[in-house]
């Protein structure tokens, strides 16, 4: 029995372990909606992956990274506020992805799986690429941790002190796009942002250093994966939403009962 | 403090610098040098482009015209006017400081004591008052062992007493650590007494020169009951032109462009 859920469990744990620290940066930088836009555009990545017969995860990473770049460029303009711009990009790319997927006659796509994840269909070969990607993200994050933290504190000060802001932000967006690609598998396009920001938000009250907050966020997320898969197994509920529900409950409990620790 | 790039005395050199935003001229024809150990104060009305000038020198903005040269390897300590750290980021003063010097906690105690903020070492940065955060920002700039300290309106929101104390501290620090100071002030008449050069800015350099010491002005001396006036000086403007309501130079002599001779 356990062999059936083991790859799903491991992929879920890998995702939430790395989503903890990345999600903290999303929360610190008030980038929740930005993450949402990357996640929604992932569906377009899947569609293009099918269309050009590419590896789907590479399609997702490529499209999400391009969207991130386009947003960075477009946020320089003054005509439309950036939240409006993010909304247009998020839903425009999501709609385009949905239309393209429905137009494809050769492949039958499980739309619900794309939107809400299909974790239980995870195989051991998925585990391999997810593991590789998580190692890549973790190593890169280790090397850009301090400059990234400096940018989160204040971008202008960081830049004046010589932090290569453009390069570090670019790498961070690439990491975020990679997490989105893994998240597509686990929780689907609509719930990826939840996996990034809910554990991070839950960890805030329990942490007094940035690193502690990142670790607690990982722990909360991993706990949510175990509980969510348990719930899914017992009650036959969809795995992705079950995990996000457990994370939300954890946030609620911590928010209500924990006493705030300040630095 | 003796580094070979300081052998020539010029730290920053601006030559004919101009800056446009959306075809609006913010800075025009600005030329001056910042020398080693020099204290330079930039004054000017609101909207004169003072902060933009600082950002050009810090390398945050590229000049549209002319050039801004920095001595190779120049280390700049920057103290922004104010800085807010997102409440979701758990950060102590100590951690905030060591983000600027690769996590070296060794000199933290010393530098905090120097700026009179030793008791704040373990406080959360979000819990600091404006004045406290300002001292912490100065400490962070000092930790970088700068050749040039750049301060954006350090006296804003501080009362006269606090301003004197700050100027006194800056003068002491300059004598101890041999850095140059470039600061911006919105106050048109009071500058730090040790200021070697005052630059009056209103998109271009209106006038520049040395500050006369307060002690030479008996009428201003009468304003003070004790001897704490040594840290503030009066700058007497010596303009050869006037500005209209929009800040444009009113043509009243034969110079065609800029219409301004400054020395």
C-alpha cells in the first residue's frame, strides 16, 4: 500500500521543503500576486509543451521565466498599476493555456489535474527530476541567500552597497519558476501560490530570524503534505486541495494561539 | 585606511552631469569633485534634484548626459533618509547590520556604541523609532568602513539638539576614520560647521562655496545660551540669477544657456 503513495509523499515533501524558504521571500517582498501570475502562466507552459512535444516541466519553467521577465520590463511603464498588470497577465495566460489545451485533439488532457494537481499519479521517474530540480534550487538559493535578504530588506540600500540586484532578482525568478513546475504536479496551477505563502505566513509568529522562519515554513509545509495525503487517503478527497487545506488550518491555529516572538 | 586607490585625492568626479526623467530635466550641467576627507553639503529647495544627485553618485541612476566617475574600489556607506522593513521579515538590529559586512558580528558592539545605540542590538528593526533607526542606519554605513559616507537629509525630523549631536558625531567620526562626507540637506541656511564646500542646487549648481562659521555671526550666537553652536554654520547664498515659480532661470544677463556662473 505504502509503495503506491510513497512517490507522491516524497515529491510533496521535496516541494514543500524548498517552497518554505522561497515562500518567505515571496511574503517578505509582497510578491504573492506575482507568484500567482507565474503559477497561472504554468498552464500555458504545459500547453506549449504538448504543442512542441517538449518535456512539460521544461515548458512550464520556460514560460514562467519569460512571464517573469516580461513583468519586470512592463512594471517600468506608468500607464497601468502593477496589480492590474499582474491580473491581466495571470488570467490572460491561464485562458490562453486552457484554450490551447482544449484545441489539442491528439492528447486528452486531465484539466482538473492541471488546475488542482494530480499528486497520486506521481511515479518514481517524477521523483528523479523533482529531486534534481530541488537540489538545483537549494544550491542556488544557498549562494544568493545574503544578497537576496539584503534586497528584501531594502533594494535601494542593497544596490548602493554593491549587491548585483538585477542578477540576483533574475535568479530568484528562475527558482520561483522551477518551484512552479514542481507545484504543477503536486497542487496544480491554481494552488501553487498557497504552498508558497501559507507556510511562510504561518511561520512568521514562531520565528525571530529569517533562517528560522524559512525552516519553520518548510516544516509546516511538510506537515501539511503528510496530513493532507492522509486525509486524501482516508476520505478519498483530492490530494492537492487537501494539502492546502491542512496548511491553512496550521496557519489558523498558529495565528490564533502562538505568542508573537519578535527578533 | 591607507589604500592605494586613495593616493590620488579625488573620490568622485562629476563632469557636466545631466539627468532627465521622461524628457523632464532633473539635473543639468553639474560638475564638481568630492575629495578625500572633505565634507560637502548639498542644499536646495524641494524638487531641486538633491536626492537624484545622490543617486547618480551612488550609481543607482545613470546620468543622461556627462559622466560621473568613481575612484576604483571606492567603498560608499549610504545612509538613506528613511527605510521601512516589511513587518513579515523577522530581523534584529544585529542581523540588519551584519547583512552589510558578510555576517561579521565582531565590530557590531563597537559601532553601535559609537552611534549611541548599543542597547538596541537585539531589538527588532520594526520596533525602532525614527531617530533610533537613523542611528542604526549610520552604524550600518560605518560598518562598511567607507571611503565616502553619503547621507540623505540626516537632519530631517531631528530637533536642533539632535542635529547638533549628529553633526558633532559625524565630525568626530570623519577625524577618526578619514572618510569624506557628502550630505544633502533641505535646510537652506544651516549646515554642518565643518563643511568644506556647500553646493546650492536647483537642477543646476546655483552657487557654491564655504560656509561661514556661526561664531562669526553675533546675532545668531544670541539664539543660543550655551556653547553648543560649534557644530552648525550658516551658509550665505551668493546667486547671480533668479528662478521663476517653476524653477526656471530668469534670464537677466547675457548668458544664454543655464545662465549661471558658479565657482
